[in-house]
C-alpha cells in the first residue's frame, strides 16, 4: 500500500527518525515543523495520514488537531498524536480533539506501522464515499453538510465480548453514560448469534478470552456480511501488541490496553461510532440520489453519465496528489453472435453475469460502469502499472475460465473478453482522452485475436504477468481464436 504521511514535529531529530522508519516501509513522507505549517501542508498536499507531535511551541498538537478536524477540507484525514505524554487524561484530550489514536514515545514500531496502514485503508474507503456523494451533488442532490465530528455518538447499540465479569461490568457502566444499549456476552458463539439478530454500531472484543482466540473472532466478525462494516475495538494487554497489530491488519478499527481507563474507553468508542454514522450517512446520501438516475437498470452498475463525472473528479484528485489510476475498457467478444444465435434474453443474462464476475474481482473502492451495449469500463484508483496489469489479466481469466450459465437448451456458454488499458500517472488529462487511449488498446486487443489484454505503452499482457494477482494460467486462460469462439457460440 502506498500512502503519503505528513509528520509534524518541531524537533528535527524526531522528524528524521519517523521519516526514516516510514520511508523504510515505502511510505511517501512529508514534514512540517509547526502546527501552522502542518495545517497549511494538509490543505495543499492532501496527505493520507498525519503524525502529530503534541508538545510544540505556539500552536500545540491539541489545537492543531482541533483546527484540522473543524476544517471540512482536512477533517477526513486521520491524525495520530505521537508524544512523550503518557497520562490517560492527555490521551483522552487528544481523542476528544478528533485524533484517531494517541501513541506514546518511545513508539512501538509494530504498533505504529499497523496503525498507519489501518487508518489509511479506512480513509480510502471514506474518501471513495465522499467522492461519490460529491458526484451526486453535481446532479442536483445536496447531502447533509458537516464532518464526522458533527455526528452524534449517543444512544448507540454496542456488543461487548468479555468473559471477565468485572471488566464486562466496567464497559457496561461506562458506555451507559451515553445512553448506549450495551449487550455483554462471554463467548464468540453468543456474540455471533446476537450479531445475526441486531445491527450494532460498535463491537468490543477481548483478546484475552480464556476459552477461545479473540483475534480469530475478530477475523470472523470482519468476514461476516452482517458485521463486516461494524467498527471493532480490541481490548488487550501491553504484551499483546503483536497480536493487536495483526488485528489492525485484518480490519479491526482500534484498540485499548488494560487496565482500561473509563474516559479513554468512552472517547475511543465515541470516535468509532461517529465515524460509522458519518460513513453510513455518506452511503445513504449516495444511494438515495444515484440508485435510479445513475445506474444501469440491467446490470446494476454505474452508467455512462455517472462514469464521466466521477472519472473527471478522480483524475483531478490524482493530479493533485501525484498518484496514478488505471482505466480499463472491456468488450465482450462476439456479443452480437450471442444475441443472434441465442436471443436477447440470453444476451441479457450474459451481461448480468459478466457484471457480477467483474465486480467480485475488484476492490471496494474501484469503479465499474457499463458504457453501453457490451462495453464496460473499470477504474482502478491509486495503483501501479504492474498491479494494474495483474488486475486486468485476472479479470480476463475470471471471465474465460468458466462458461456462463444461461437459460434454454444450451445450459452454458463460453464467454471471453478483450481489454484495453491505460495508466494515468498524475497527468491532467480530459476524461475523453483517457477513455480514447483505452479504447485504442481495446481495438488492438480485438485485432490481435481477442480474449487478450493490451496496455498503452506496453502492448500485449501475457497470462504470466497476471499470475501474481491470482490469475495463474488455468484451463481457458490461453487466448481462444475467433473461429473457435464463434463455433462454440453458434
């Protein structure tokens, strides 16, 4: 994962130390030596996360964080306070000012890197919903204004998984200060059963359960459809830091160490509940405004109208942040033959199955749109050329390797796709130009034999180039000739 990290600290050796650690993990590091400079760089350079020192002359870290979070242009950027302060009161003050975490020096490197990666992933998801809501506004729908800090944190429904009675009671008593509905359970089975019957705003998971692995339970909750988007707060001990880092990697949102400070617990839970409600609001606004106006009625994908507006915003965003995005143009091979030989009803089935297979093989923040007929477009934000090639080849193999199920006497039908692609690496190009480049490569793919991937500036992508993305050569991965494809369809 690539990300831009802004380090704000008035002591140069501290800046250099963090810069060296982060650069060693392949992060792009920006630096500032005061709160004012940090705010200015956050506004102009759009970092993915900010590491902020507390004890700075003039504007300290608390005031800097408060200003960042009250500014709609920077409120969505995660902030981690890194300081020598160790008092629980300072941690709570930092969290209440909008910080996502408060790490004490000397910083545990494992915890720091896991926290940075976790918050960057969460930011990418929220960024995508913010862009989608902004796109909806261009079509006349105006969503609710404000940042996540303006969201309410009271009267939430919280599931507490803890087998120690005194700890469970502490959580229940503390969270009821906000009139939360708290449901305590002692085992994972009880938690999963309750989660199937309730929509929780927050789940806390003890990593020190006596009879089961709390980390494995976190993994199960993250993979379960009903609890996938519910924030997870891990509860552990100082000795559990490696396991906590693993938990952050698999999708847990936050953690708190024992002995649990009640005020810190309340502050961390409030932060996560506000973030969830903010993201839920973004999603609701987006779905309400675009579900009918900007989606294709047959496949459920975005339509051309949405694609043009959204891609323009993504290109502008990537130009400002100096990142790359990839535009894939996909065309179902010999689709007219399918309609002519099997009928338009079967053709519609093929289009719907095609859309499902493509969508299932992409990240949650990638964009898939139906351009029209049998043409589709996939947008891959924040991606390298090598990874984009791997994804494109994975999509090609995912279509070709297994026949499509269709109604009628045929039962199944072989389907392949040709893909043309271009990487927009920080360029300020027009949407039409980006699509034209990919369309030119799509034409080359079809002229070259179909069931192929062609990249601008690279040419044919061979099956082996997609192996690292899970598209290892399998039956059906070798390009099929036009004559063989037509013969199978007809």
